[in-house]
């Protein structure tokens, strides 16, 4: 892909059927040493949907087991765990080099009426009043290490506008609000809107857990990785429109950070809730010999 071209996630996330319940998805080399977690979440959800006829996903629970290799495709094996009267359950295993790198359990339900209530969306400035986060990163790219420049310099498929940015060593409250949307047209398929929302849901979560400690992805000695990830889809959404991703981190301990998120459509409708635990480990630089 040309560096000036915006990545179209509808194309990136496409799966190739290999055999019944077995699919192959492309990886994307984004300049980093591993596959972006949201990419694997989204493709695994789409693999599950390939085996579900009419029901809609209402929740997924995922574990990241090994780093994904961005240089080779990913195989997705679907276990049709249960087709019940009201709910359908699927388990998806992602495989590279003969080993599991990720697994997902998803539950699907037919549309039905029920009780309705939701949390209120935080009052924040609108996305039109905020700068493009990618353009802000490009302005600082010369100050980044080579690996970070390769990863951060590519056009992002998700448009982001950060409500409360911080400096790289600032210690602030463990909360973060971002406006997000897909840059390329998704179309009418609600499965794809869910999958691309799932892709975006892995963006910035661990950074929220770093905020009270004054560290970032570029802090020397910092090790970070997503460990598990859960999404509850409450209502349909159009992910080509702006959504507010409100995050908070109520706890960090044992070299792990826990982060919660809520995704609201621009009109204030709560469309999804997210929870993630990730590795946050600060290693001290080695002492000089002698």
C-alpha cells in the first residue's frame, strides 16, 4: 500500500474460505514487530459471522496468547459450539506458524425488544473543533525513534480526535476521551460496522492506563501488550460517523493495567462497552559493566 493511501479496512479484513469452518486472513505490515490486536479481533469476529446466519453478535471475549507475525497470513478456525433457541455461541482460534496466537468466544442473538436504559455520554467538545491526531503525530515524527517513525508515519484507517491530549511525561488522571470513525466507506453490512468498531476498540486503551504514571509507548524500558479484551455490543451503529470513545483505568497492579471504555454515537447513544487488561511493565535500563 502506498504511504499516502488510506487503508480501507473492508478490504484489509477480508477472509478467504479454506475449508468448512477454516478461513485465512491477511496480516498488515504497519512498521511494528507484531500484528495490531484490533486487526485480529475484527477478523476473528468476521470468521465467526461466516458460520452464523441471521443472529447479531452481542458480546465477544478474547485472549491474546502470542504476538502476531505481520509477515504471514493468519488462519482462523471456527468451532460451532452451540446453536440454541435464542443464542448462538462460536469459538474462534487464530493460528500462525502452527501455534495459537489468539482466541475469541462470541455470543449471537436474534433481535428482540426489552428493557432500555443507558449511561449518559460525557459532555466534550465536538470532533470538528479538534485537530486530527494523525496530523499531530506527523508533526512530531522527527523526534521519534526509527521504529516508531515507521509505525506512526503511515496513514491511519481510523480518524481520531483526542479531547484531552497530554505531554509524554505528564502525570494526569487515568481517563481519556477520543472521537473516532472509519476513514474509508464501510457500506451497509452491519457485521462490518461491528468488526471495524472492534478494530478501533483496541486503539489507545493501554495508553489510558499509562497516563497517571507519566509514561508512553516510547518510554525506554516500557513493555506493554494487550492480554485480554471484551466487547459488549448494545445497539447498531454507523462507524463512518463520529463516535466518542470514553475510557478510564480504575486499577493497575502486578505489572497489569485494567481499562474500561464506552463508545457513544454522536447523538449520545451508547453502542458498545469495552474492557481490557494489558501488560504494563517498566524495566530499568541495564547498569554499565564494571
